[in-house]
């Protein structure tokens, strides 16, 4: 009986660690408008951020419900228990304690521990472990 309890505790601990690993992984996908504008969306556990291939954030969503509050400039700074802060240039600085970093050109280069890299033409070619390729016209061809 004692061994059964120990195995049960170990199994629960293993499930908890696996679920936290799965929840920490982000998903990357694309979406397009009827006019052909394409954006890349990175989904984290409590939010998602959409970026154009040139690295500018076009929108974000908080993936929770709750009270919404605004800062003195009218920007959303909290939804439920998820807070959003902005840098002096008005760009997102943090969402839910995940820091955002930008390069000298103003392109997003990091979300938390996930780095964003650019090709020689200035388009995103990698987000974390996800590679993005483009066709000869510069349109997103594949996300792998």
C-alpha cells in the first residue's frame, strides 16, 4: 500500500511537470486578410501577439476574462490578472511578466525567452524553433 501511494504521488508530479512544459510552448501560425495582408501570430499561455513579417506588432489579445483597466493614455493595462505595460515609445514592454525586446530598427526581437530572428531582407525567418520561409515575391511560403 505504501508503494502504491508513492507511485501515485510520483505519477501526479510527472503529470504536473509535463503539463507545465506543454503550456510553456508557444504556437506560431499565420493569418491573412482578403486583401492579402499576412501576419504571424505567436500564442503564449496567457496572450497572443500578431506581427507583420517586417517585425512590427499589429495587435495582441489577452487570453483571459476579467475586469479591464486602462492607463492614463487610454491603453489597456490589465485584463483580469494579466497586466500589460508599455515603453516610452508606446510599444508593448511586458505582458504577464513576459518581456518584449526590440532592435534599433524597432523590430520585435524577443518575447520572454523566445527570440525572433530576421533574414538579410529584414523579414522574420525564425521565431524560437519555428522557421519561416518566403517565396520569390516575398510572401510567406512555409512555417515549419
